[in-house]
């Protein structure tokens, strides 16, 4: 499959370029960056030191839309996503959206684009995290609101949004498992005289520091016992490999909004 990476010189972009050779069937045809990025015009392999057959020797970073791609993988910044979707619609390209921190309007644009394009949208593309989501959904359904639920995430100091998209996804999975609306029970951090913890509250807390790739722990706490389910990403390869798998999975799909649950077979299409 001919794949273009949007945000190719970024942290995730470079990981995607590096991991493409590990999966059969991935061929990188474009490495797209912002027009003012210093990498524009430079050869991808020279800048990144990547040795992968999936990345052509002469491929350079470019700042124009990759019309030749069958699928685009977007790990850019949330303000770029709407325009990127419009370009993909104009060219009928499958879309993998990994960028997080989208506003409500930007999220609406993703839903609208899914009427025309097959899109995989996941705040965390790793296999392990998507298994964690499933475990959390099922645990919440079984344990119910008598087990206080708290989510703690930690990421590197450069991360721009909080809480992480994954922590929000876990909170959604928890609320779904309990059959409640997240916005009615969510508590984002605590400070001051907060009063007693209401039954059924879902606490969400963000820690930042160092170069932590991404840790997430979900706790179910009762008087007599505590269950903690933790996922730790060792490297961004976990997300990159998942995103590339998602792109391959989109080959020949009908328009629609898909998640990693579909890609991994937890949910049928
Ligand atoms: P980064 O800042 O290192 O990289 C982003 C890159 O996108 C930069 O190089 C920037 O120049 C480029 N960019 C911005 N606008 C662009 C545009 N319009 N066209 C082309 N390139 C553009 O950030 P990062 O750590 O690589 O993360 C990128 C995004 O992916 C963030 O939103 C992050 O939270 C998210 N992320 C998601 C997952 C997941 O599994 N879904 C995993 C890690 C990171």
C-alpha cells in the first residue's frame, strides 16, 4: 500500500518511517511537513538515518499534498487536521488519524469526513493499550460503581495536551462499561476542599516529566481490595506499528469511522 506520512519529521513521523519496513506491504511514498520546517527538501534517509526498504533512497521531505498516496497517516497538530481531511476527501484517500487534542469542531469535521472516507481514529494506536481499553470496559461492567475508579497517566515533559487522549479513551471505556455518561461523572484532578468522593466518580490525573513515552494505570478501589491495570509503552514504535497496521487494514474498506477495536478484531465491521 502506498502510504504518506503527515508530520514526517516529528517524533511520531520518524518512528513511522522507521517501522514501515517491519510490516509487509507498506511503501512510503511521501514524507510531508509544514512549509516552514527546516527538513523540507532534504532526503529522508539522510536526515533520519533510516535503513528501510519501505523508504525510497531519493524520498525527500515535502510541503505539498501527497496525491499519489492511497492512505495518509496524520500525526501532526490538531489545528492541521481539518485541512488535511479536506485534502484527503478531494483525493479519495484512506486516513489514519493519530493526532490528539482535537477541539469539538475538529472532532465534528472527522465525523463528517467519515461519510466519504474510511478513517481509523484512535487516541492511542498501540496493541497493548487497545487490549487495556477492552479489559477496562469489561472490568467496569463487572465491578460497578462500588469500586472507585481512578486513572493516572504520565508522559514526557514536551507533551502539549492533558490529560492524554488515551486517558480520556480509558475514561470513556470505563463510563461505557458502567453505562453512564463520562461528562456527568468525570473529575479532572483535585485541589482544595473537595469534599467526599462521590460514588461513581471517575478521577483522571496527568503527570508530566522527563522522557516518559506513555504510562497509563486504571485503578478499581474497594474497601477490601484494589485492582490496578497498567500499560507502559517502551518506545513510540508501539504506536507507529499500530498506525501502519491500521493503514493496511483500511485497504478496500468502505467509508466510515473505525477504531483500533475494528483493526484488532474486537468489533466486527
Ligand atoms: P511532534 O511535534 O514531534 O511532531 C508533529 C510534526 O507535525 C512536527 O514535525 C510538525 O512540524 C508537523 N506538522 C504540523 N502541522 C503540519 C501540517 N499541517 N502538515 C505537515 N506536518 C505538520 O509531535 P509528536 O510527538 O510526533 O505527536 C504528534 C501528534 O500525535 C500529537 O497530537 C500527539 O499527541 C499524537 N500522538 C498520538 C499517538 C497515538 O497513538 N494516537 C501516539 C503518540 C502521539
